[in-house]
C-alpha cells in the first residue's frame, strides 16, 4: 500500500510540473488545481538580496483523453494569497516594502532576506502550490556510500552500489551557457547522483586500466550524459534519458520528496531511485 501511495504521489508531482508546461488557455473551465506559470519557479536557488517574480495560474481538466489538462490565467486574482514558510529567509515586496505575506494578486515578487530554505506557497480556490527557495550557504562537496537504481522503459534498468558522488557543476556537462539556476551550487544532490551514475554505467573511463571515478580527473568525460540527457527549467526537471522522454521521477530512501532532485541534498549512504513512468 505504501509503495502504491508513493508511486501515485510521484506521478502527481510530475503531472503538476508537466501541466505547467502548457500555454495559458483563454476559455473558461472548471478549476482543478493551481500551478506556476513558469515551471522553473518550482525550484529557486538564489543568494541573499536576490529577487524573483512568480505568477500563479489555474489548472483545468481532469487529465483524461477527452478532458486533457491545461492552464489559464486566474480571472479573480483577488482571491489568491501568498505566504512564506520562513519569513526570515523569504519575504514579499509590496510597494517597495518587505512584507511577510501578500494577497489579491496572481503575481508576486519575492525577496531572499536570509540564508536557508523556505517554501513560498500560493493558495487559490482551495488549492496550493509550493516553490522551494534555497539560499543556504553551507556546503557538501561529497556524499559517500550512495546506492543508485535507474529504471527506464527503453533504456536499461541498472544499479550501482556504494558510489562516492562529488560535487560538480552541470556547466561542466552541458557547457558554460547552460542554465543551472535551479541546481544547488554548493551541495551534492539526487540529480548529481543520477548524472554521475549514468556516465559511469554507459561510458566508463579508464586510466592505466583502472576505472576513473573522480569527476575532476583529466581522464573523466561526460560524453554519454552530455549527448543523451536533457534537463529543463534551470535543472529542475529531468526531461530525457536516452530514449525515455518525460515522466522521470525519483525517490530517496523509499520516499518521494515534494521538490526537485536538483534541491535534494544527499546524505551519506542514501538510496536513490529514478524511474521513467511513461
């Protein structure tokens, strides 16, 4: 039962993000949820003093073949409210002033006022949507003893145990112009473990006949991941691995986190599971 509930929750997380990829609709429809207009706003990594604009929109439809999901602008924005789970980290700007909450608008500007992690919550018509804002300054450059399992529909189903995952920049994989704004820059995350494990499994590198496992070794390259993996929205959403496109979800230690893998900090000996549901 717990396994089934966890799987359903994972699918709901993916569906919420996928719905937000669709353009706003102009027709009136029954409201079935709320999401962000820009999918990148589900995971915001900023330093203290930074600001960011966020817009909430309504979800419509049931997701069935005859009633697909879509999204539309909220016509009664006066009923939208915004709160921060930690006002010592994130506040809202209103008329040039910093406030703890704000109502009556579908679009807000948040300001990072301290170091740490907080959720920005938009509420409308009985529905809520959360943005995880991370401005923490502590670092975690190595996670040891990581077990990784990756299960694709077309790509391989494989496991690598006892990995030592180092911190690396996604720009080292996808180039200096890659947008990694939703990826923690100073901590090893569940996303780092996935990319590191994929490269080791599909394209291991060797030096003197010994496999290279240090991403900073000159013999290490990202040949397979750079050409076979696509991550959208500042690193917040794994869109493609090999021939498996869309609907990738993850778990850590058997649980489905309520935020993106690019913001899930890995402790030592964690068990990381990725699966393509499509």
